[in-house]
């Protein structure tokens, strides 16, 4: 699935309104655009059970500063939606009741562009 995401000829938008852990966090980090709520949480919890999450760690390290990916990968602790937004993992942070309308707005904006540009 993760390889497919990178090969898709269309933008990939992830929407998070809850927890994106391990492969979920990897999918988020591999997406072109991420829309999330402030109460969302993001983690790579492998260290908490004695595993180093190198698979989700690669796209995560490419997306956010080293200090953030290092914290997440080495502690296994989660970060909030707000922290993920500040780090660049999340593109747009919106309240839960505005989540769908924001995704619709983004999709409409992308769809209105010439296909050759996208």
C-alpha cells in the first residue's frame, strides 16, 4: 500500500480524526496533504514494546525535522495534532466539525487546476 501511495498519479490526502500510529503514521507521512483535528495523535510506538519502527520512520524522517522524528521513533510517545502541524506532518489543522468541509474545499481547489499541472 505504501509503495502504491507514492506511485499514484493523483494527490493523496490523508484525514486524521483520532490516532495515526505505526503504519497509520507512515501513511500520513507518505501523503501529499494531511488534514487533521487538534485532538488527533500521531505516533510510532515500536520503542514502547522493544521494536524500532524503521519502516514508518523513513517517510516520517523525510517529512518532519530530525528532532521530531527522533523523539517519536526513540520514545514511542505520541504527539498532538497541533505538534504535528507545527512540525510539518499535518498540512491543515481544523476543528472536527469543519473536517469534511475542509477536505471538500481542498479537493475542489485541486480539481479546478489544469490536469497537467497536478
